[in-house]
C-alpha cells in the first residue's frame, strides 16, 4: 500500500508539473507580446572607451525613450545595459542572451569594432536590429553588411576622408601610422593609406600596438626615427590619450605633427587644451555647433556632468529613429522595421535630412575641427573651432565601392 501511495502521489506530481509547464509555455508568448519593448545598450563600462560611450550612452538612450513618452505600440520601452569589456566573445555571449532569452529587440552602441562585427553577425542571423552608434569599422556596411544592421554615427572611411585629406592639403607629404592591433586600427589604417596615396603622400612606416597598452615608448621611438611629417594615431579612447601624452613627454611633437584619426571630445577633456591644442579631427557632432545641439547637450550635461560625445548623441538619435520606424511600421519585426528606418529621413538636432542607404550606412554631414588653445577657450567645454563641413556624399564611401551584398547591381 505504501508503494502504491507513493506511485500515486508521484503520478499526481508529474501531472501537476506537466500542467504547470504547459501553462508556462502558453504564457511565455503572451508575456513577450505584452511586456516591455527592450533595447540593449552594449558598451564599454569600465575600460578605455567608457567615457566615449559607456554610461553616457545609456543616459542618452533613456533620454530618447523619455522624449518618446516611454511607450511604443502600446507597450512600455525599457533600456537595459551590458559591458562587453572589449572582448568579442563576451559581447557575443551577452548579445545572444539578450536576443534569445531576454526579448531584446535592438542592440545599440558597441564601441569596439571587433565586438561590433561579432554582434552584427548574431543580429543578422536572429533578424534583429543592430544600431552601431559606437563602432567605427567601415566593414559594417561593406563585406559584413546586414539587412538589419545600421551604421549610425561615423566610420573609418569618413574619419580618414576628413582628417587625413585635410592635413595632406596643408602640405604633409610623409606619414607614420601607429594603430591599435585589432579591427578598428586595421581598417582605419587601410582607409587612411588610400587617402594618403590619392593625395600624393607616402607612408614611411607603420606599427601596431596592443589594445589598452600603458607604454607607447617603443612605438613612438619608431615613429620619431622615421622622420615623417605626421604621426597618425589610428587608435581611440585611453590608447589615444596615452599616446598623445607620451608623445609630448618624449618631445616628439617638437618636430612632428600628431594626427588623431578617431578623436572624441571626452579625449580632449581628459588631455586638456594645453596638451591637445592645434590637433585637427573629424567628428559627426559637436555640442556647441548650434542652438539645437546646445539645448540637447545642456540636458545631457545636467544629467551626467559630462560633455556628450558623438557616440552618445548618435545613440539618442538612433533610438528616436528606431521608435519612429516601429510606430510607423506597426510591428517590431526586425527586417520590417529596418526597411522602414531606411525609408524615413533622419532629422534631429544632430542630423539634417539624413538618409540610410541600402547598405545600412546613415549618410549625413561630417565636420573638421581644430582644438582651441587655452587662451581661445572662453567657457566650459569650449574646445573646438569649425574648419570645414564635409557633405555626407563626400564624407562616406560610395555604396558601390563597399562590397556589400545587399547593394543591387545596376
């Protein structure tokens, strides 16, 4: 009798468990359909790109959600964040978990080209949106393009077209390229070499350094020994800051010019105008450009106590445009929303009449700036002088030259 009772209880428990599982499976789609619309900001929270994206990108994304009144298609919008630690495997793991388990509809930011390329592949397979507001590599709209991938803020081609071409026009003939040893540095060097060759210049040498390196002495000595007119820094964030500081300490800048190929205003703030003055750089955004950029930036500064970078401003714009496209399309389906984003013009404080091309590239104007001297700066964050506006059609690579499989052959 005892055995029979145990078997009976076990049978009842199994039936109860089975019923519970069945109910859970039925409830899961309903929860997903009625729960929050989640957007994931995948960024660098703790290392060399944290000031350029990081928590500031999370704040910018939330500002866009708040300005959109917090709901889309009748559902609340939720921003979640993850730290990829500048490692492609960690970034890929977070992206997969978000898309497969956490009902994330779109992934944003991703400063670090190696991580961004991994995320692009995953979102392409899962048919979810990747809005690359922080990544630089032009491969995202070239051989690695995606129907659901949109490269929002800037890229290596546009940066090289702006800075390298401008410095070449000022008479620089010989170059030495110091680049970060991963996807960003490789693509930035490749794109810059094309510009240097096209303007009649010559690359006398190049060297790669590990990402997040504290000691640039051996690399800078090689650059100094080349006697090149210009030392081009194809790195970003903390690496760029350390290279500039150590170049000054070693006296490199007394005889050679430094060119930052990817520079953020947070880098200039960290360096200080005394160290950064005279540097020329390309950017998609400057907080003090006009009344609209100032108005949005003051809100951002009030929340963070920091000056916004082009990544953070771009993250706001990408979230707003995505939500407008979702509302217009009436669905969260990734390919449908991506198509609607390409269809709608982009207009906000950062972009005027921007257009997302077939290859996923947002085309808008870029700007060439010179960093002011301490004497020229009149108020907080007054760092840049505008030298030139580069029209979007000139700034970004022609779509037919990128090798994107989505581009229809004429």
